[in-house]
C-alpha cells in the first residue's frame, strides 16, 4: 500500500466527515485564494509556513508556486502528516493494516455483497491478492479504488512532489503523527461500516455518481486554492461517516497544534498537510491563531511546474 494512498483516503474522509456541524460558519479570513500561509508572532524568531496539500492530483496539476518553493528553501525542516521519508516506519506499519481478531470481509457482508467485492478485485488484477486484501481494514482496501477513479493518468501526491523538492536542499523530514496512529484510527470506525463503504465505492466506480461529482468539485476548488469553497463543499459532502469527524479531523488538528506550539519556537518549518485540515473553526489556521500566532495568507508569485 502506497503511503500517499492512505493519506489520500484520510483527505477524503476528512472532507466527508466535516458535515456534522452544518451550523458552523467558515472563518472570513479565508477569502484570499491561497493554500500557503505564514506563521509568525508569539515570540517566533523566524516565520514558519503552512501549506494545504491534496493527497492525489493529476500530474499536470502538481504545481509548486514560487512562493512555496521559497518556503521550502528558507525553512529548516518539513513536517508532513506522517514522516514520508522513514522507510522503517512504512514497512513496520504493514502488519497493522489487518483487521483485529482475524476478521475478514466475509464476516462483515452478505454472501452476495462479498462475492461482488471479491470479483471486482480479482478482475482488476490487484497487486495484492484478494486473500490478503480481504483481511485489511476495508477503508484501506478502498484507497486502491480511489486512485483508479481519477479522471487522468499519472496521478501523484502533492506531498511526494514537496518531499522531492525538500530533499534537493537536504531538508530534514518529519511527521506530525505516526503511521501506526493513523492505522489505529481505522479501528475506531466499525469494520462493518467500513465494509459497506467499500462496497459503495465499488458500486459507484465508473458511474456518474454524486460522490465522483463531489470529489471533482473538491479537486477544482483545490486548483483554485479556494479554502472558503473547500470548506463549503466539505459541509455538503457525506460519504456516510460524518459521525466520526471528531477523531478523523478535529482531534487530529488539536494534536498537531499542540505539537506545533513546542516546535515553532525552536525552528523555522514548513507544515504540509491535507487542505481539509486548514479552514473552519476547528481548522489549523484558527487553532494556531487562538494560541497567539499570527497566520497570514501568502499570495502566489508566479508558478513553476514541478513534477516527479
């Protein structure tokens, strides 16, 4: 399982689960169309930067602006949601992808639905045999379907593009949380609900479904760098797991900001996390401001195409 596929899944889950508090209004500070924000004040000697990524994007859209390139060059370290440069951690987390208690998809679905999912994976000639995939937490298996549903060939992760650029300047790479923690979050969503969502992804694949239209709208809002629009669409979309927004989105945002309170005074960093984590009253921008930091938008100064 590619790291960016898991990250992409978290991005989609974060978008979908943000519907639970529909009365919450987006913060007016997000009217500027940008994904890059400067963090200063609160005693910081040097500014740091916050950038909203999308975990899977068409290769031709994997663009780093001159402002973001400058932020990468002028900061000491780069923080992603997880340490994407730690192969030891990546390989170590594989065993945690399996459901607990030897549960398989056959235990969670009707015989008919189970056969439908099995046939889909076997017809797709998945890299992993179905005998292995059916033991995975179902939403992890779903991430392989999401990539195949992209409207272009050659999809890449924005995080990977940023990582490659950072490594050119020998920047140290870190993670705000561990992959093991991310895997544990999937145990907080009942496996049966995950299995039903996996089934829905398969049934909707290739169709002009509402879910595919909504994700295309999210992609477009991201390309426009419009956090207000992203926030609005996050509140409209629902993949059936809105009740888990606290653990999938808000709790993680608070954990990250608590860590950043200790990190930011020590060094200048670039923080690159899913754009769905930035806006809203429980978003990282607002939470950092509540901690006394000044968070200002940085508008693009031209664009440079940077792809793998």
